[in-house]
């Protein structure tokens, strides 16, 4: 299964420029099999998710959230549907434990994009993965991100971080199996049962 784990839409991200329908249609046209809406500090409504899955089946749409942690890092969270994710000012350590208690998945999105140093305790509280490839990660940062992931022993992700439909399709992850549920998706991601696909990085 080809899946993009980091997609925004204009309904729920202030910076989104394409609608949820447009993003799904673009992903289907690009040959992807699934995507995750991970909007900024906003959970994708369950009823909207169900509507999209029914409308575009067998294409799969999952939901997550991109948390802006108080030092400025962006953290991808999957498998947690709790309103406190939208309203609390999270620090990384508290967010890590919260996600762990839910059995969710946590990844560090586009590190070094906004800050030259990472101030969170990621070496003590390991994320499940680090996003190393996307439309919004400069090639010169990739070696540093890959070294970070290697040093802490976690997998890397390739996601579009798309805010517009034209950005979807070049960055994605190839899962070894097709998950039917969010729980199965998280299980595959935690197990590292996937490869990254990116323009300068065909398969890993």
C-alpha cells in the first residue's frame, strides 16, 4: 500500500489551500492507495472521515493531527482522538506520555525546518519515526535528519506535507501490508514494515 501520512486540507488547517476532496482525488490520480489527514492542531471530524471513506472506497483515508509543540517542533500523532490535543499547549514530554498511554504513534515532522536546534528531549523519549523527506524539507537538511534518526535508532518517513493538491504523489511510504484499520496501520508503522519513496530516494 502506498500511503502519505502527512496531508493538510483547507477545512481544518489555516494554511491549507485545497479541500479534503481535492486532496483525496489528487492522491488517487497519483496512484496512492491511502492518506492521513494531519491538520495543524485540529482533529479531522469522524463524520467527515466516514463520508470520505465511503465516497472514495477502496481508497483509504485515515486521520491524525500535527501538534505544534511549545518549542515550535511539529509532532505527528496517530491513533489518539482526544479533544485535549486541540486545546492544550503541549510540551513534548507530556505529549509523548499521553500518546504512549493511548497506544498511538508519534513522529517528529520536518526537524530543523524552523529551528537550527531541537530543544525537545527526543533522545530520552524516542519518537516512533522521523520525517526525513517531504516537499518542505530542503535537500541540504536531509543528511542531518538521517543522522539524527540513525543516532536514536528510529525509522524515517517520506510524506508530502501537502497543503495543495499539486504537491501530492512524489513523497509517500510503501507499506508491506494493507491495513484495514487505524490500529493495523499503527502496528505496521511501529514495526517498521514500510519503505520510503521520494524523488531523490526511490526506495529504502
